[in-house]
């Protein structure tokens, strides 16, 4: 059998989704970009296992076990601060290959009382990733759900690493002095999906900070109602049942202007509109918008950079311990992983961490505090 060229999209799958989108556009007219992004992302995660060097991107838990160990330590500290509750739901949103959950559960096993209290709940829509998670996490008997609101009630710790960036955004563009919404259309002659503008389906004042209403011609603004609705559910659970939340993702601390949508295939950027479902399509997470919504219900531990967070939790010391037991090659790997996770030029600054806890508990989750690094990318981003 001829070998499939990995650079070529899987045409059978790609064409099924493309064809579906083309038909939708033909029947109903141009489609809001958010709808296009949702269809592309859902198809992508259902059909691919995108993580790692062979895939399209590498996430922090896939870089090193140290990432999950730090989160495990963060959770243990909180569990102690919260009076050692006897039943804890550990809920992960979008667990990918299950690596983070496995590293957390392994770390928790240092505290038998805590690990005995924990049950694992995974919110995952992709059937193929669910299967992968079942293999990775078979010792921990997880339960799966399509959405957070299906998880049974109870004290919960909710973790989301690189989950919110996969949720769809609406994009608005200032054109001829008015804010328009970016839609996707299809051009039969070139066989390309293209951008077009239509009047927004939203009341723009409802979704945009007042400062941006008069932004310059050509400015782009993004909003992710899908993210805000998951966040509201997260906060509701934390406020009602107790516990805490941790959101880790790449993005900006303050709401800004700019086009942050990107598509990655084999670690390279490519056109977000072509070959939908064949590449990882994401947008920067607007931590400013998340904070504004979350603080209506819970205490928000303001976003800090991943580098600061992991350093405060002791990742450098952990790397040192691992290095002591390692051979030369492993030592090099540990150093590279540490650099990847915390260096400003790598994931250290672009990635942010935000914490959530109930207003009624005066707890201090570790890792948060005043900024050490100044953010250089408030106004994003890349066109
Ligand atoms: N947290 C993992 C994977 C990040 S990729 C890691 O850090 O490695 C995004 C994950 O979210 C995938 O598991 C994907 O299938 C899942 N996902 C994307 N959109 C989702 C949705 N709307 N509901 C539930 N899971 C979703």
C-alpha cells in the first residue's frame, strides 16, 4: 500500500466536513465564524490525536510530568486548607490524552486520605480521545460527560488546561466606521472559504468594553460566549458545592483588540479557513473577560503567568530532585522540559493561570500574587 503523505489532509474526512459547511452556506448564506470554528474544532478533536512531536502541537502535560505534579501539589494544599473534605470530585475539562489527570492522581497518592477521597470526572466530547483517556486512566475509574452540567453535584476541584482556547469565538471588525461581524462564505470558483462581513447578531454594546466602541478602522474584537457559559457553570458549582477551579491557557490578562485566531498543523501556522477539521483551530483566551464574569460568583485569583505560577509552586526544586536520580540524557531532558514550561520565550509568559474559589472560604491558593513579569502582549497579536 502506498504510504500516505502526512502533509496531505485526510481528504475523505476533510471533504465530508467541508462539503457539509459548503451546503450549509449555500442553504442559509454566510455562517458566523464562531459556528465555522465550532464545527472545525469538533471534527478535528473527534478525528485526530493531535498531541506531541508527531502531531500538531504539544501541551504542558505532554512536555513533562512535572506540570501535573505541580497541579497535584496545588490541589493537596487546597484540600488541606479546606478542611480535608471526605468526598472530592476532581473534574477535568478537555483532558486530551489523560496525561495531566494521570500525573495529578499519581501525585495525590502521596496523601492516601486525599487520594481515597477523590473520584475522577472527565468532560470530553471526542469519542477517540475518550478511548485514549480510558487507557491512560484505567486505574482511576473515571466517568465521562459531554458537558460540565452533567457532572453530579458535590465538592469539586475543576481543572482546565488548554480547554478554553478550543472554544469558538465571534469576531467583529470595524469597517467603514461601524462594527460588523466576521462571517465565512464559500467561493466555488477558487474552492476557498473566504471572510465576509455582516451586521452583528449581537448588540455590540453588550459584548464590547465601552473603550473599544470607537476603535480604529480595521480593528478586530473577539468574544467567546461558549467560554463564558462554561465558566459560569464552573463558578456556579464552586460557589454552590465548594472547592476550587484552575484555568490554564495561552492568552492575555486584559481584554484587547486583535485577531488571535490561529490554526496549527504539524506545528506550523496555516490559514484558519481552509481544510476545516484538519488543523487545530484556537483563539487566545481573554482572561480579562473571564475574570469579569467569574467574580460575580466566586473569588478570582488573578491570572499570573505560567512561569510565575509553576516557579512559586516549586517546579525548579522538583526538577533538581529528578535530576539527581537521572542519567545524563534524562538530565538534559528535564532541563529542556523545565525551560519549555517556564521560560518567557517558551510557554512561561504567553500561558496564564487563573484560580477560582468560593467567596465564603478565606483560603490562599498557592502560586498566585503580584505580577513579576509585565505582559508585553496585552494588545494582541498576529494577523
Ligand atoms: N487538556 C489537554 C488537551 C487540550 S486539547 C492537554 O493539556 O493536553 C482540548 C481538549 O478539549 C481535547 O481533549 C478536546 O477533545 C476537548 N474539547 C474541545 N472542545 C470541547 C467541548 N466543547 N467540550 C468538551 N471537550 C472539548
